[in-house]
């Protein structure tokens, strides 16, 4: 990391230049890769080489020392140009954080060290809703067998965070090498959006898992601090959504200014002076600005809770949960609205396949179905009316 730190000067962040380089590279190929789908191998390797896979790791552990506010801002920036890679990058940091929340330093610090030394890119095979993977006791560990769905980032990953249910239906979460015998990553992700997240299936065929690879102390969602994990996941999703909305607005603005034409009956001589066009852009900006304010506030609250560590209590965690839920709802609604209505201000010529501007809506529509928005609004209603905190789960 020395070459990153040497670039620091004044208020410039030591890793900011790398973020800019990666963002520019993603922008240059995003349209073509959205059409192609598959695994963004070149882009993942670029992130490995950049050092940004250590962004959220403290300096004393060999990381770049970014706060969660800063890390989430990078996720949002990537999502403006490529939400698939933003998804992979954000989940990598989520999985690193999961080990810190569900395990003790003696267990997770060696994984952090290996992530730095070997440039590990972490992949996800957790999905607690998919109960088809089972764990049976065997010797000094367990054997995982089954098929896990929605495994974002499993393709081209170095390690996986994988889960299975034991004979008592207890959720076991393990850190295992992706290349371990019995693990097969299937290339069966072919959805209309998030085309390069590789969010397909992983097969576990009698995969041996050591007890030392299981996150048992304190374990999943076992303490208020451990229950920060779903809130970080929700924040990552919300930042991807807002980044997509901001990216859609930027594309619409550029098209309107460069290629827009006033309608036949418009009193304006240029599209950017049309009163209806201006009204739409006002709506777009207002919706995104409101979501941005809520999201930044929630990220700040999360950072404060993270620093509390094991001393975090249920009320403190609950306040963060409300802030995150509000930000998630606002970013989802605002960004979907912009991605849908942007064509009303750009017109029929903006629907050409060469631009693939529909990718913003497609990516949002696929990703915002991750968990039902109505249930998130219900949580807010329970708080507003009955003063009840959201009940911790992997989605709240």
C-alpha cells in the first residue's frame, strides 16, 4: 500500500486517485459489459491491483483506514457508472465486516492479513433464506451439501462466506476457499439487470468445513453489535440504488443538453428551457437530494455504532436501524422514479440500444427486489406509531 500513502497531500485521501482511475475504467466499458453479462474478470483484477479491497480495513491491520461513510461513498460512486461492480465491491467489504461482527479477532485477523497479502476478493454464498444447504457433523467439523442461490460475487472469488443449517436447524456460517474440493460455482445468472454480479448458484458436494472456519463466537446476530451486519448490508444496497439514480440523472442531463429537442408545441427554443422538462428535472433532483440526505445521515450513525463495538446496546442499534430503513426506502423510491421517468425528458431517440440507458431501470428493478419495500415501510410505521425498534434479522 506504500504507493497509495505516498500520494497523500493536503486534503487528498491516500486512495482517492485509485478510486478515480477505477471509476473511469468502469465507465469506459459499462455499456458493452452490460450487454455481454458474465464475470467482469478484468475489472475485478483492477480492483485487486488497486488495493481498494482493503479500503474499509483499519490502518493498523494493513488497510487503507477508510470509515464506513467513505467506503459507502465509493460504492455509490462506482454504482453511478457500473452497479454490478459496485455490488461486488460493496459485498466484499460486507463479508470482511461479517467476520469481524460474528467472530473474535484471533479468528478474523488472519483472514484480513491474507486478504491483503494474497489480494483476496471475497464472494457470497450466505443467503439465509435459501435453506437447501445442510451441514452434518463429521469428525472435528462439518460437511456442507446442497445448492445455494443468489451467490453474488462467487465467480472469480478467492474465498466464500457460506452458510448451511445443521441437524437442529442452527445457521452455520463458514469462511472457505472457493477452490475447495466439492465447491462448484455455476454460471447460471442471466437476469435482466445486474448482469455482471454472477448472482447465480453454488453447489456444495460434501464440502468439508473445519470448526475453526465457522463463525461461532459470538455468532450470527447474537449481540447488538453483531446485529449491525444487516444494517451494513442495507446501507450498501441503498448506496447502490442512489448511485444508480444519480447515474441515470447524469445521463439524462447530458442527453437533454446535447441532443434534446423541444416538442412541437413547446414555447421554448431549446429542450433545456422547456417548462415541463424543467419541472421533471426539479422532481428528479428533489427526490435524489432527499434520499442522499437520509443516506448520509444513516451512514454517519452506522459509523458511530461501529466504533462502539461490543458496548453497543439495543437502543443504540435500534436508532441506527430506523435511520437505515428510512434511507433504504427513500433511495429505492427516488432512484426507481428517476430511472423510469428519465425517458420523458429525453424522448424516443434516447431509447436506442446503443446507449442502453434502460440499464439503470433494469439494474434497479432487479436489485430493489432484494427484500420487499412494503415490509421496510411497515418497520417505519411500527416505530412511528408504536415506538418499536425493527426486530433484528438478516434483512432489518
